[in-house]
C-alpha cells in the first residue's frame, strides 16, 4: 500500500483526549516526528502501523506509543 501522506507534505493536527482505530496520528519517538495509523488501542498506549506496511518503522519495532508522545490526529493534509 502506498503512503497516505508523502514526505514533504504538511499536516494540520488536533489534540484529542483519546484516539481510535484508523486515526492518523503525529507523535514523537527518539526525538523525531512520525505519522502513522492507529491499529489497536490499549490501556498502556497505541499500536500504530504505517500505510506502506512492508517498509514502515512503526509499533512492530517501536512498541506501543504512549499518549503523552502524541501531538494530535491529522485533520488536513496540505
């Protein structure tokens, strides 16, 4: 699958209290920003996957994403 958001595109995000399945979120990990899709919601955090499944760096290597590391969910792609 091809990425929904390409490198170099800008996004407008909105902070929410909770995120749900299929939300596209922006978060920080190791001092870098990532944009991934929420696949599963757990009490401990969020399991995220990239749209380009075969080459994505996501929760399969990062683990669960803590809510404190989430900037917000994508509203608009520019």
